[in-house]
C-alpha cells in the first residue's frame, strides 16, 4: 500500500480570483442592479446611480439564475 507524505517544497500560495455576477431587477423605485460573488450580496445600485458598479474589482458576469439573487428579489 502506498503512503502519502507531506512535502513542504510542493506547497505554494495560490491566488484565487473571485467571480462576480450581476442581475437587474425591476422594482417600484426603478431598475436595480444586484451583484454577488456567489456566496454574498456585494453590491446594489439604482439605474443611473453615480459610480454604478464601481465597488466591484472585477468585471461582472450577468447571471439571472443565482439563488442569492432570487432570495434578494423575493425578500
């Protein structure tokens, strides 16, 4: 039976970039853009708002099928 050994020389830091997703929601106050990183809601902007999406460090991918967005839209 083979044994696995821990080898520190193989250990290295790996930077994992988050992916950010967005969707638009038609609300009573106008169109709202929601942004998430799949686990957390990370942004919310009204259409035409100054700095719309400006706090997100990466380009957002439009995805209307995120459970987090469904929860936010349905309250």
